[in-house]
């Protein structure tokens, strides 16, 4: 099995309906999930300096690490995700 990271983008104030949809989705992938977490305050550091990152539709708000056979299989797991703006999937490279 390969590992993939799902990056969740976009923030809006959670409602009970949003929280219920996320709970159902987490349950639907629980047998494939390795790790998960959420983000709040952040900063971006670049050659032009440092800036605080707001929580908005461009924010990375959370992640899941899942196991799947392929990128296509990982995408199928993400299809029913109740994302706010989008979800990005990256394969984790092995050492």
C-alpha cells in the first residue's frame, strides 16, 4: 500500500450540518486513515519576509494521511469529501 496526504483547503465557520458531513466522511475512510489533523494560526516565510496567514478560502485547514493502492484509489476516497474550497492529494514518497 502507498501513502497519500489529503490537504483540505478553505475555511468557513462550521455549522452542525458541516460537522455532521465531515464526521460521516471520516467514518467512511476510517479503515484507510493513518493520521489526521487540523490547522489554525499560521505564517508564511519567504525571501520577501514573513506574513501571518488568515483563515479564509485559500487556507490549508487540515490533512489526512491515508493508505491506498494508487492515486486513482486515493481520489475515489476523496470524492465524497465535504470540502469547503478544494482537496489536494499528494503521494508520499518512500525513502
